[in-house]
C-alpha cells in the first residue's frame, strides 16, 4: 500500500512537471511572437527612414543635373513636393489606397484618420507615405528649369491624392488588410516593391509633363540636339549613392516583416544596380568614344528600377540579366526620346522610371522560378497579366496627368522667382526667351 502511494505521488509530480513545462513553453512561444512583432515594427520603421532619405538623393541628383542658375529652384520644388505629397496622402491618398475596398477599385475609409491608437496602421502609413513621396518627386527632375511653381504643386497634389493611391489600391490593396484584393492583384499581377506602382507611374507623369512644358530654350536648334551638361557631377553622384542606399530600404522593407528573405532581396538590388551602371557606362563609351559622365549614375538607377518588381522572387543571375538589359534600355530609350522624339527630359526620368519600370515588371514573369508564378498560372499567363498591369499604369498615370497638365499649359513661365532673383542667381539677366 505504501509502495502504491509512493508511485501515485511520483506520477502526480511527473504530471505537475509536464504541466509546468507546457505552461513555460506556451509562455516562451508568446514571448517569441511578441518579440518578432516588435522587430517587424522596428524593421518597417527603419526601412521607411531609408526611403525618406531617397528624397535627399533625388534633390541632389536633380539639382546636379540642372544648370547652376536653376539648382536652387529645383531644390525648393523638391522640398515643396515632399510636404505636399505627405499632406495629400494623409488627407485623401491613404484612404483611396488602403481603405475599405469598393469592388477592388478604390478605398472608401481612413481619410484624415487618427492613427494614434493603431500602431501597425501608423507604421504602415509611414512606409507607404514615403513610397508616395518617391512617386510624386520623379517628374520634378524631368520638367526641371521650366515649370511655374503653382503648376508643379498642382501635379504633386494630383499624384499623391489620386494617381498613385488609386493605382496602388489596384495592386497592393491586401497589404494592410488581406481579405480584399485590388482588381489587378486579384488577377495575379506581381509587383513586389513598385517597379510599376511607384516608378512607372512617376515616369509616365514625367512624360506628360515633358510633352506639355516643352524643351528648354536652346535645347533643339536647327534640328540639332544641344547637350546641356550637368552643372555638378559630384552632386549627381552623391545623389545616386544616396538613392542606392535608400533603395535597400525600399525593396527590403517591402517584406513588411523582419525575416531572412531580406538578405537575398538586398543582394539582388545591389547586383542589378551594379550591372545596370556598368552596361550604361560601357555602351556610352562604345557609342560616343568616351564614357558619358552621367551614364553610370542613370544606368545604376535603371537597374534598381528594373529589379524592384521581382527582387523577392528572382535569383541573383536573373538580377544580373535585369541590370544588364535595364542599362542598355536606358541608353537606347533616352537617345530615342531626345534625338527622335525631341523631348527634353533633364534627368532621364522617362527612361529610368518609365521604360525600365516596364522592363522590370515583365521580367518578373520571364525570369522568376515556375513555383513563384501566381496560383494557377502558366508563364505565358503571367506575362499577359504583367503586360496588362504595365499598360494600365500607362493609361491611368499618363492620361490623368496629361489632362491636368494640359489644362494648366498656359502657366508655363520662365521661373517662379522674380527677375531680380534670377539675375542674382545667374550673374546676368536671362533672355526673355530662355526657360529658367
């Protein structure tokens, strides 16, 4: 009887130990989940700050590519653009992009929303606002030196409050609340970090702007193209380095979680930029007999734009292919736009963001592993969906921007600065025909 009682005691102790172990395990699991959640918040916040730094990169690049007398105006417009973009996105844009979906076409809530007590909504808004700021600033370099200040602010508002968020809803609606997808997303369209949503949209807005405002005075004379050289290559290169650095947050942060996929995404991003810059510089050297000073910078940016759509699903050799073709596409398309179409794009934004954004979007379907294709799709199906998304981006962004800019075409003006301010900047009075 005593032995039986002892065995029962030992069994009770064993059960108690097992129960305690199970409770400790559950507690550890809960602690691990809480830690991972906090890491996700920190990761997205850090990446948002890196994307914010890209604003400084764009400002330096665009100011350096412009003529010295207009670099101050370009910098002022970049600051104004950022402020307008964030404000417009909070008031209207975020709601259209991530609010309750109306048939996958637009959001209908979260306008002017108070995000104080919703921490994930706050950090998600912060990250998306930085993306919106990027999309809104792309056109500024293309139409630099010849756009009235008020007209420029108007297109910034339109981009941030309507063009970018609505298209973003079509592709990224489920990122914040996963139960409803935008109509393109539901069809299987893939754009991981924004080759189309951010860069094509910005590039096609830039195309509309260049068509409406026309070239700088003296750019095309007697049927010939006159090269207007960047006034500060160090500033151009500084801006490019900052953009490459910020792009790591742009692409890696699009995971929205701190997981091990960020390592491959970072490598793909850097490799595509590297080969894009090498190819663009090499081709300009081969064609012109000397390497174009700004070609390496724009080639690297072209590679970055190209890899952005598929950086999470492509292999590193595929990233090389994307960078090589993006660098070549930049050279071919920028020369065609300038020499054949006679369009004056100061920084090459149409080629870098528009053309190479399309290439990156389609390249996802061509180069990604079969297992990564959208569910139920063949590779050809994926190609068709990617082409549909790229074409839709052009029709939407270019069409809306063209309507808005054409309506304010009469606002074309040498500069928003006074004549006296221009004389102080330039050291001389500009011709009345010259677009400052």
